[in-house]
C-alpha cells in the first residue's frame, strides 16, 4: 500500500460518513392490495405519506365529465353522511373529515328540489347533527358541518346506520317519498372496527333502497366495510391510509353523482331551448310565439290570428316571427292601442275624387253628389248637366229652351226677334222702323241704343248669375246641416 493512502482515507472518512447519513433507508413494503375496494395512497416509514399509486383519486379539481367543464350536473339526492368521531380520530383528522364532506357538498346542486344533505355523527353514541330539510343552500350547510364536534370513544357503526334509517331517511325529516324517484344515499366514514353488528342492519338499509358507500381510513376493517357497502363493492368501498388524503376522494364522489348534461353537450337536437331535468335527462321548449311539434324537438310559429285571442277589431295579420299586428278596413284608421279602429273623414282627406260634393257615411266611407241641375255619372264621381236652363246661367234675355242633357238655345217672346248674339231680343216693329228709315243718323242711333241695351242686359245677367250661385250655396248648406 502506498505510504500516503492512510492519510488520504483519514481525510475522506468524514465525507463518506456524511454521505451515508444522507442516503434514505430501504422503503418498507406497503400493505397488500385487497380485492373488493379502492385504495388511495401509500404510506412510508413512520406513517409519513408516500407517493400516490396508479389507483389514486384525481386532485380536488371539479369533475367536468367527458366533454369538459360545465357539462356535468349532479343528480338530485337524499344524501346522509355517517361520520365516525370516536377518540381514535384526532381533532386535526376530524377537521379533514369535515373538509371532505364540505368538498362533496361543493360539487352538488343543493336545494329543496335538488340534493338535500343530512349528517349523522357517531361514536359509542349517535347524534343526528341536522336533517335533510334543515338546510337548502350550500353556505348554511357548510357552516353547519364546520360546527360539528367529536363525540366520545367507541365505534357503533351498526347503531349509526339504524339511526340514519329511523331519523334521517324519513319523510318527516325531509326525505322524499318513493314516488319522487330520488335516490337515497349514505356515505359512512370510519377508521376502526365496528363494536356492534353491521351486517344485518346494513342489509336492511340496502333493502329499503338506501345505497351505501363505505370509506375506510387507516386501521379500518376492510371486511366490515364490505359488509356495509352496496354492490358492486369496487364502486362502493374506498380506502385511504391517512386522513391527509381523504379530501381527494371528493372528486371521486362528484364523478359518481354526476350525470352528463345533454344541453351543455349540444347533443339535445332542440330547435329552440333545451332544459336540463337532471340525471342526464332533458326536454325541449320553444321561444315565445311558437309551439313544440309532435317530435318534441322542433317548433312551429303559433297562428295567433287563428286562435282568436288577438283582440283586433277589424283585421289580424300574422307576422313571420309568430307574432301579429292589427289592421283596419278601408276608410278606418288604427287607434293608439293598435287594436281598435276609427272611421276616417274621407271627405276631409281630399282623396275622395268627387267632382262636386263629398258626403261622409257612418261606416267610414263616403259617396258623391252633384249640384242642382247636374246628374251623377256612372263612375259615381263626376257630374253631367241635367237642365242648363234651370241653372240660370244660360244668358237668354227672354226664353231658354233645353235641347238635351247638355245644350240649349234662346227664344224671344211674341213680337220680338232674336238678335245676332243669339241671346237678346228686339221688337219686330221697332226693328222694321229703324231699318226702313233713310236717316243715317237714326240708324246709327238705333245701333247705339241696341249696344247700350245689350250692355245693360249682360250686366243684368251677370248679377243674376251671382244671385243664383248664392241661392244654390245657401240651399246646399241647409240640406247638409
């Protein structure tokens, strides 16, 4: 051996010793997996938590189902927690149990029509902490859970199950009857071996329709858990080695109590509105103004006019969106209430088309009339002269003679002759005298006289026309008052 080797070993010995101290001791073999229950977590030496096994429950993140967050809705349940608070459960561990209960509550839809929760606390004695009907919201439930305190020594699991049947799962305590089809579920949490018989009482509970889940912690007896739980055991028996990981079981129960929501999944095929009914069920509804068809999926617009509930006074008109609006008959206007109608004054509107006179009728319509001496034509709008002589506007000095519906001529009294203007008349003897005279001045004077007379006659006719028009207007006003 080289001379310097002992000195080198002396220098390295402290480092080797420190390295050996830092190395962990060989891990002790964990407990053998037992058939018929789920196991969560392994334990290292001295009871320290080790790594999660492949069967470990997922973390406390909310279960979202296959399709992602929000597509899972908890089923309505009557849920009773039966929790062991014997002396073997230390205060910190009992707090973990209450956290586990609260986390499950967080994953549920709590309410009178949804899930109702009760808690039965047991050791050597049993206490119903609150009933199914006591709390109807999550916050008050969780506050009530937080106030629960441990009882004493002993583990009377059978008595606790019997108390749950007698006190918690009753209609008086808030449980819903068999016709409601609401599942009854109990979750038992214990860390020891029952000190009473659980086989028969658990069988009676299952026979009444209660679904039992058993959660064992640490020193819990596996055979007792299997005797209490419902079938299949691999879905109803859970085991964790420490209370430190029991909270993570909440996600397992969320998945168990969760039903896929087809409305959130988008597989409902409802044309308008999808309504979740819980337990993976749904039904379709329609928007306002529509009716659900026989296929219970599609919708058709309601013919509100055909229903005769529209309230329109005259005409109901269906719109495309399943709604309607009111209209009025011709000659009527829709009132502000959009339902009733008022007659229009067609004559005042000036759209009547009457040539002479427009007369309003009561029904919101009108008819045309003509001035005196005129006749209404077949178009019921325009007017034709019936007797132009009767109108007084003919201009005849002596006599007006009708020649038909629209024409006339003038005549003179006996001893007079019609002048060239076809209106005025001159005495026959006067005319002969004036024509036979040889005095040119007399002839001019006669012509001047005739012109003067004609001028007076024309002014007189004009005045007569004015008087006749006023008389006609006055007569028309009296007729239509």
